[in-house]
C-alpha cells in the first residue's frame, strides 16, 4: 500500500478518451479535461469573488481537479447516454463510488484515506463551489463539442452535446459568472465563420430565449 499506485494512475487518465466510439477530429483525454475544467472554474470563481461572493478556493480547486478521477474505473460515458436515464446515471455513480472506495482502502495510506474519500466524492453539490464546478464542466464540454461542429464533424451527437451543455449552464443563470459567460464569452464563441455557423447561431438563440 502506498501512493505509488495513485500517482501511476494519473498517467492512465491521459489514456482515457472522452466521448468514445464516435468519429472525432480531435481527441480529448480525461486528464486534459480535468485541467481545463480547473482553469475555467478558476475564472468563474474570480468573477463570483469580484461580484461580492466568498469563494472557498481550496474546495473549488479540489472539486474541479478531482471531479472525473473516478472515470479511471469505468471510463467516460457519453453525456446524452448518461443523462437520458436518471436511474442509469445513479447506478453508474454508485459503481464509481464503490470502486473508488475500494481503491482508497487498498492503495491509499490509512492516514490519507478520509481526505481522498472527500476528494473523490461527487463535487457538484449545492455549494457555490459545487455550482461553479457544474458550470465549468459544461463550459469545457461546450467548447469540445463546438470544436467538432466547427470542423464540420457530421456526427449529430456533438450538436446534442452542445445544446445539452448550454441548457445546463442556463440552469445556473443566477450566478454572476454565468451571466458574464453568456454576455461576454458565448457571443465570441459562435461569431466566427465556419460551415454550420448560421445553424449553430439559430440553435443557440433559441435555447437562450427559452
């Protein structure tokens, strides 16, 4: 028992590709996604702090950095599949949690086990930091799907993911950081010239109007 297996497993996250089984112009690993989500969460937290909210930065960084670590046990499940059936989503979460606890019991030194149980548990809770994580996760997914749409990927899945991601972000529209994203960042995202630009603009406008 020791931290060696945990450190070794971090490299395994680089080998787990997101959205498996579909043609993609660009692959994104779980490790890369976790880094990007942490960066986005850092910015969103900054916006919240400047709007007068108190941000628990340690909690935010730990939630963002670790939020998908447990995918090392079952891999990445495509977002539309995961969200289509709440029961399936709950069962998958239970499997991940069980396997994570087993890994901690087997590999993490006893004095650190409780810390890592907290780090590996679901971070998307009702706290400000949990809400920021939920938004940051979908912002990166929005950008991943947009990248495929922009390149002309014929898979309709990426349009579905784009729309689902934006809808989820809108669930947190009371947050100052989400208002900033919708006002200052999203227009820049869809303003460039690409094959499906008019269609994506239309879909985005329809979603924003509710």
